[in-house]
C-alpha cells in the first residue's frame, strides 16, 4: 500500500514528506493506522547523525493508533483496537524478559539498529523500490506503520492518542526512571538536569513519588517555567559554569546536595556536572541518550570516597505490558497530567516546524496528529 511518511534521506537535512510503499504485515506483525506521534529528541539524534541508522529512514518511535490488520500467528491484538506503540519489542522468554527487564531484551536489538524487521528486511520502500528503514522498530512518522506484535500495547478507546503516544516513550522513560529505576522514596530531594519532554516527565514522576525538593536545571527560561508547573520547587538557569549551578543546588539542600540527580540531556559534560550535585551517598541516574561513541568522565576516586551510585536508566526500566496501562491510570486520576505536556499539535506536513519549535524551547512536547 502507498502511505505518506516523513523520510530522512541524509543527515543534517530536513525531513521530506512524501509517498512511500508499505508492504503488508508478515508473521507476527501488525499494521497500525497512526493517530498521533510524539516529537522527540531521539528522532532528532538520527537527523543529526548522533544516532547511526541506515538511510533513507522513516523516524518516529513514540506513537499510538488503531490496528488495521494483523499478520499470521498474531495473538496480542486484534483489528480495531487502539494501541500504544513500544519501541523496544521483546521476546517474552529470555533472561531479561523473565526478570522484570523487558526493556533490555536482546532479541530485537541488532535488527532495531539495522532498521529492519525480524526477517532482516524492511517493509518500507521509496516509490522507485529503494529500501527505506524503520527507526526503533516503529517508524511512525507515517500515516501507517508495520510493527512487531510485541510493540503493540492495547488500551481503551477513550485514551487520547496524543497522550498514548507520549506514554510510548517520554512518560515511560522519565517517570520510569524515578519510580522503576531509582525507586525514589517519599521525602527525597531530586535534581533534574534538562527539562525537555523526558525531563518534565522526571519532574512529574518525582512529584508523584513524594519528593519534597525538586530542582529543575535548564538553559531555557520557558522550560523552567513549565517545570515549575509540573512540580519543580526550585528552578536554576543553566549557564557556562556548572560549578555555580551545583553551588546553588547545595544552597537549596542545606549544603548537602541532592539525594538523586537525573541527567536527561545525554551530554557527557552535563552528566559529569550532575555528579557534583549529589550528596555523599547519593545517586546519579543517567536517563538521556548520549551520542554514539561519546565518553563520560566520572572519577572513580570520587565515586568510591563519597559512595555515589551511578545508574543507567533505559526506557525507564520498563515492562510496557505492565507500565503503559499503569501510567494511563495515573493520568486518569490526575497524578500525571500528560495532556498538559502537549503544547502544540501539528500535521505531518509541518514536522520540520515542529522540530524547530522543540529545539528552540517553544514547546514542552509536540505531537504529530492525523
């Protein structure tokens, strides 16, 4: 079938919205008519080349839609169901899947970064037959997507598709870093370095967990204002001197530093800075994705002498089958105001404008809607 998609042909060039061919779902695969897709920085990493993907590629990894068809042997979902897409499909039987770490399932990892389905081929092609690859096993910057059935988490029909899309990545990554990875206790102090979409979800998760001091750090005043609305008790504008920022964090925590520092930017310099913000015995949680090939200097002597724990948080340590419905429930009862994150909605034709707005801090989270 012919669909309309935002194709990235080369890095550091705009998305091109054009017609592409989409093959029907194979065994274990599902065809989803997209309703909404989140405008996330991870897709921008593909556009800049910081995340290496074969090109041309259809990005988009945070989405929700309606099942239109299922391939042979699909049992998880049926035609007509609304689903949130999970960019980390899982086998369900390996060590990680059976030990509460479905997000670390290795069965699809190589295929995901190769941009292909489990049989080693993509389902997308340009109209001239040139293969087009799938970003993060989802490729939802298109009006239809073919995904593995484990990427489909069924939800009720009353879920706002844009809210569902954000649960598919930003919410799960940010809130999960707090409640699943770090297990932040009530009364804790928290610093969040970078309050874009994921960072704002970390702020929401910290408030939900009962943290009493939540410090947001970002260079953009507009993002800091959003962070305060979502639960930040203190806001610090980041500048060129990380030491000054950390001095302010310590001043806001009786000279100690925070119990938990979350880095949601993915820049080694910010990761290194976050180490200096935690108290002795504190925890640094790295939730932002760093550019491939980069390295971060976290001095072992400091980690040892101050008993600082450093944790990676990948996809919020998610079990999507458990966590997506839970986060939707928390949203319904008012504990996660996910809808308030969505400050702009765009048609696919305006995707480049959406990313410009994101990069300039004009939006908390944008959504492509059909």
